[in-house]
C-alpha cells in the first residue's frame, strides 16, 4: 500500500534509453567480491524436503474436478478397476472325478459326495462373500484395519473432494463445512499432493485448466499484513509488542522495530493465526479467484544485523500454496520488501529512506534483489507450482520518480530476463512477470519491453491519499469510473495486460496507523509530513464508526466497490482482513473485504460489478499473441536490450546528484545460489489397489526448488577487501573512498575469472 507519491524529478534532456557509456574502469564492479567488514550469512536451517509427485488422475483424465461430467457429490476416491465375478467351473470338474462305474457303490458315493459338496459350496460361498462384499468394502474404505481409530483415519484420508455443504478436514485436523454457492469444488488427496483439480467457482477454470489472461477476469484480494506486517492492518500486534517492550526499546513503527522491541514470539503467533486455511475457503466462497501474497526478502535470507526474522515466513507461504491449491485459487506472488527498501515505507520492512537503485548502496541492493527474484522464479516455475502461481510481481512500489524511469526500466529488463531464464519462454512456462508502474503512471510504460513474453503492468490506484474531501460516500460512489477506466483501457491497448494490484474502499486517509504509527490523518489536519492540511472534520464521527452506518451508506460503499471493480477490470482489493486494535475494534474498516462482506457493504458476488460504470468503453479487444506467450513471445529487439542493459551507468542521490557506477559498492556472482525448500509432506495410508506414496514406479521428478539446471550463475556476495555500507544507510552518505583496498584491487582479474567459471558450472548446489 502506498501512502504518498513523490512527483518525478526532472533530469534534463539526457536520453536515458540511449546506449550507456561505461567508464573504462567498470570491470571491477561486476567482478569485485567485496571483502567487506566481516559479513556473514545466516545459515540455512531448512533442508530440502523431497516430496512425492504422482500423475494425477483428475488432472490428466476427463471427468475430474473442473472437467465436464465430474460428479462432485461423490466425495470418495475410487480408482480400482471394476470387478466382474466369473462363474466357477470347479464343481463340474470335481463331480466327474467321483463318478464310479460300479452301480452298487453309486448310492453311497452319491451321499458322500453330496455331503462333501455341501461343505465345499459353503466354503466357496463364504470366500465369495468375503471377496465381493467385505473385502470390497474394506478396499473402498481405504483398507480399514482392525483398529477402529485407524479405520476412521483412513476414511478421512479417502475424502479428497467436495462441493457446497461438504465437510472439509483442514491440515491441522479440524473440520468445517465447505460453503460455496458458486459451484466451487475443493480437492485434497494426501497421496497426490500436487493435484490441481480444484476450482473456486463455476466461471473460473480449474487449476488444471488454462486461465486465459485478458479473457478470464482476475477478481482477487490481497493477503496484506500477513507475511509482511503493516501497523494499520494488524494494529493489535504492534500495540501488544509496544506495551511489553523492555525499557530503552525503540518505538514500534515497522517490522524491523517490532523485532528490535522483542516481538519475535508475537510475530510468529501472528503468522500462525492471522490467515488460516478457512480464509482461503471463504475467499473462494466470496466469488474471488486469486490472492496476492506479499512476502519480504527475509523469507529467503537475512544478512548480518539486518534485523528481520529469516525463513519463518517462507514456511507459511508454503502453507498458502497448499491451501490455494486445495480451493482452486491462483496466487500472485508479490516481492513486497527489498533489502535497503525500495520506497522507504513501513511495509517495505523498515521506515525511512529508500536504498534500491538510489544512493550509495543503490546498485548493491538491487543486485541482491535480482538474486531473490531469480530464486523465487526458479521455485515457482517448477511444474508443481506454475499453475498455482501464474503471476509474479517482482518489486512492489519502487520510488520510480526519484529513481527515474530509465534506471528502473533497466532493472525491470534484467528482472524479466532472470525470470524467463528460470521458466523458459511461452505460455505455460512459469509466471507472467508483473512490473509496478513506479508511480510514474501506466501511460509512461507504453511500448516498454516490446515482444516480451507475458509481461504485465501493476497499478495501485487510491483516492484517499491526495486532496481530502468532506463529501459523503453517497456523492462519490461513481468516482472510480471517471478516475481509472480510461487508464486501464489505454494501457491494455498500448502496453498489454494491466492489473490493479491494490485498491480499497477508502476515500479519505482516516484510520488508525493508515499513514503510519503516530502520523495522524490529513482529513482531520493531524498529518503534516507533506505540508499543512486543513481540518475537514472528525475521522471517527464522519468515516470510521461503521457499526452505526445506515443502509444508504452501506449501499453507497457497495456501489463504490463495484465501480472500482468495473473500472479496473482485473483487480486485487487491499486487503482481505484488518485485525482489531487493542481496543477490540476494527479501526480501518474501509480496507477490509471480509468485514465488508460481513457488514453488507461489499458485493457477495463480484460479477455484480460488470456494467456498473455504464459500459463506458471497457476494453473489448484481445491481447496480441506474444503478450500471452504465443507466436513471437520473447523476441525482444536487440536494440532495445542494448539500450536497457544492466547495470545502469550511474544512480541518483538526493538533490538530483548522480554518481557513476565505478565508484559505488557492488557485489560479484561468486556465492552458492540458495534453493528454497518445498513443503514437508506426510502421505496418508494408501487405499487397496492404489499406489502407496512410497511407490515411485510412476512418480514424476520430486520438486527440488530449482527449475532450470542451466541457470548456474553464482549468487551476488561481497568482495573481501571492499567497503560496503549497511543496506539501509542514509542516501546522503557519499560513495565510500577508498572503495577497496590495494589487495582487493589486485584480486580483480581473479574475480573476473571466478565469475565466468560460475556461469558455466553445473546446476547450483542445493542446501
């Protein structure tokens, strides 16, 4: 979520898209491994968990969930071949062997044979009864054991799918009723954990079917404040940690200070409780089909003294993938927080300056960020995940105005190249690559990345952070149609696919911590960071007391929401849930989709929004083939690539000052790439006639966290002997001088060789 927008700086008439001129001494910066100040790296405590992957019956064969003819009311899994008992001829054969030629003994023999035959018939009948009735029943009940507890466990494991009204067993063992009035079906089979048979509703393709970007509508919601916390989304978390902080602790204003104040246990509790499996079911039940999940770079690693909790949030992201798969929901993975901060706001992890592509650590922080983009792309492009995560937002809300579009554009091209190296080209190979507009405006990106394979623009339109108005919501319900509709249409025609990654129902900046902890609001005149604002009224009385809203007010908010959805066409509401403050109240109600559903000011079916803007020329064309991964995808003109090569020749500092790359700290690609682990799966007992999870005879390769084994460049790491500021150093600091020691300068040639060798090495070591 963005809180303010800095206008773009003017930088004269230089053509930033012209081919860059690099200084003669530039080579050191690509290859110098910094010998910096005792940088150490957090060890990876998570071994790579191999998991079984088997061909999915429902994913591959007609008649599964999401396929015509599938009967979702049959919630038990049967894949045994039909058994037709055949007539047994042994009775006639045995009778012939006992026919005696002597008439005198025939009667006694007949009596004897009759008795024997009766016993044989009884034995055979018993065997048949066991085989065809009890044995079959046991097989259908997933091989019930003599233990009643084991029998019940196996029956539960056998329930793999269901529709509205069915009972779902959650991954924690609890049960709840699946409520979905829109024809959605859930699917989970512990012996087939990567099955993509679920669908969220009848009008959205199942995960094992193609979602046609530009045709099928993205109707989504953010899971903001979960894996990257924000004070206004979870005020109770921040207030609880602040209240318990030991003397001398900093004011808790972002995730960094929350941890500095001793909030790790509360943060882990928050991860575990704020979003659960039931939320995913409810999102599908709301008629939505996508979630956007923000994560921070600390889900991958944390370097010395950066202060974030390493890797823990990754475990919960893996849970989210499993829940999304179970309920047929697709994911837009959003890299929301980068080292050094790309925007300086609290939702980048640390409030203050921004140090990505700006200031003395601007290039070094961007190099690390590109590594994390690459690592995530390699993970989500694996066959097991690519259909669940078809959209990847590579960097949330960078300060494009200060960075400048030409420098940001070079970074985007390099990020695109890294994703496509991981995924390969063409529809079905990895995700769409989503670029935020950097607050420059979608129109400024027209023609960017021509012929790129599945590029998307991310746009975050809000009406609440600019000039404030005392006009009630009943007078503003159609504002989104006028504000955003034309922008979306023009971008679809002049760039390609665009999605609104964030928007809300707020028309003022009222709400606890909406502008940050202790920052107040423009509406009531208490926010002063961007100048003076006249007081227009009371936030509490005019906007926040939702429990007392009358029906016309609720109807107006619902109309406003539908206007936003219709104008934006493909969207993610920010956000699904706002947690209570320590008071027990929701103090930013306009930002909660789930609260709006509960209280009646959000549409229960997002399709109600179609036509709300009066059909003012919504985009009705079709995207070009290359824009959706078809013919010509990835054939970017070489002159464009040359003019937008990475790294940039310089970066900017405050005051519109520039610094050439050769005097700035940079890393070199000599580290071992990090490979992210998949989920640790525990298979349920196999049913009779079905392959056990340990039977790999028909298994696909297990997920290993890395899609393209030819993507073998080293990971960016410091060069011993070179100087590096803290990633979050103030941007007014000048470039360090000297940059490297004499010994480090002497290592430049060796470093270049090491970097070249790293590019040619076999697949990266997994850890």
